[in-house]
């Protein structure tokens, strides 16, 4: 089996990131248990998985039979009961500390004592989450990038409490799944977001200042800096609420003014313009 460091893997939360992570695991040959809070959310998660694998078939990257095998490897259910025999559970619920703490307290009860519990948080403290469980040595961060099936980086985050073996096993799994893991400490934004969001926030501040348009800034960074997407297209892909949460977390820790969320970003989040997922962010989406 590809991910030999773990057998069955659970994924809690099947939004964009959770469904993407479940797909990556199932593509790697692992049996996956994907859970959601209710039937509607579960059906949305199923939809993500079906669309993403369907796109791969359309592009000739996957056969219909291969797709069926991947989908069959993901057992979907409501509630946490099916996670009891997982060796690893990856949490990918919305970025709210109170919610993540509740999820981890529940996982701590349901999962085997030797199971490793991982959070896909992009901005919250893994340590804050770990100390709400009775097994802080087995709590790691495992931060995938959007779109998870495409982006190669996985940041594996160790806290001062995490046992080395748990970190090594998660990094080995990421590698076995064809990802490139980097193992780092628990600081807001970790590495990639801490660097990336200073840039994204400056793009929003530049828009506010009126000296360049959205499209000029996006074009400058694709045609000039060789990036696959301009900053506004990328913030829309990530989700503007997620962007705001990351900036707030990094700013709270560093007090670096480059991370003070720009009004252009904040006002869109307040207005419910969240990017691709709401159909409108900095750009309008079909
Ligand atoms: N899910 C699954 N696969 C997807 C996908 C999705 N949402 N979007 C695109 N793909 C796949 C396509 O199927 C295609 O696969 P093949 O090459 O195997 O056919 C491949 O990605 C390229 O897609 P497209 O040709 O449609 O489009 P593109 O060439 O413009 O690439 C992109 C799309 C991969 C998103 C590219 O624009 C890109 O890399 N953008 C930057 C993304 C990025 O920086 N992500 C990190 C954000 S930060 C983050 O995520 C951290 C955080 O905590 C918020």
C-alpha cells in the first residue's frame, strides 16, 4: 500500500480542502473514512469528490474504472462513530478555534489511544488544539494547499509536545502520496502562508490606494513574475474569509504591519463576497 505508515485514514470535514485531502489519500490507495456534520454537508462533500475525479477522467488522466476505485475507497458517513479504527484522522473543518477544539475533544474520545490526530489548520495554533486533548504527543499539523490534488507542498507542523515518531510518520505518508513535505514549528502562517500573505495583502492595499487596477495587478504578477495566478485570482481561489483569518492570525503574532488586513479584503468578507465559493470575491465567477 502507498501510505504504509498508516492504514485507514479519517478526514473530518469535506469542504474544498477536506474533500481534496480525501481524494489525495484515496488516490494513494488508502481506505478513507470521510465524515461530515449532517447529510447535506456529506452530499456536498460527495459532489466535490465526484467533480474533481470526473475532471481527471475528462482530461484523460484517469480511467472511469480508476475513478470508481478511488470513490469506492472513501466511505462517507455522518458523525464520528466510524473513525474509531482509523490510524490517522485529519481534521479539515472551518478555521475557528472553538470548533476545532470541540472536534479534537470528540476525536480524543472516539479514536484509539495510539491514533495520530492531525489538523489541516492554515492559521490557528496547533499547540492550542493539542492541549485540549489527552494525547498532545500525537497531535500534528498537516497543512495541504489548495487545490490539494494538485499542489505538492504539505507542511507538517510539530509542536513542542509532539513526539518525533508521529511527525515522521505523517511526513512519510505525505511523501508516499507524491507530496513534498517540509517539517516546521508551530508559528502563525507556518512558512508558506507567512511569506505568501504579506504579498497578497500588499496587492489588496495597492488596489485600495488606486494606483493600479485589479486586472493590471493580476496581469503584472502572471505575465511579469511568472506566477500561475495573479493575487486577486488566488485570493478568490483560497476564499477571502480564509485569507482574512490567516492575516489576522499572523498579524496577531508578529504585529508586522504588512499583515494588517487591508480594508479592501475586510469589506468584501463583511459583505459576504468570499471568492469562488460564493461566486464573487475580487472577481465575479460563473
Ligand atoms: N481540484 C483538482 N484538480 C484541479 C483543480 C481543483 N480544484 N483545479 C485545477 N486542477 C487540475 C486540473 O485538472 C489540471 O490537471 P491535469 O494537468 O492533470 O489535467 C491541472 O490542475 C491544471 O488545471 P487547469 O489547466 O484547469 O488550470 P491551470 O493550469 O490554470 O491551473 C491551478 C490551475 C493548478 C489552480 C494553477 O492556477 C495554480 O497552481 N494556481 C496557484 C495555486 C496556489 O498558489 N495555491 C496555494 C494557495 S495558498 C493555500 O492553499 C494555503 C492556505 O492555507 C490557504
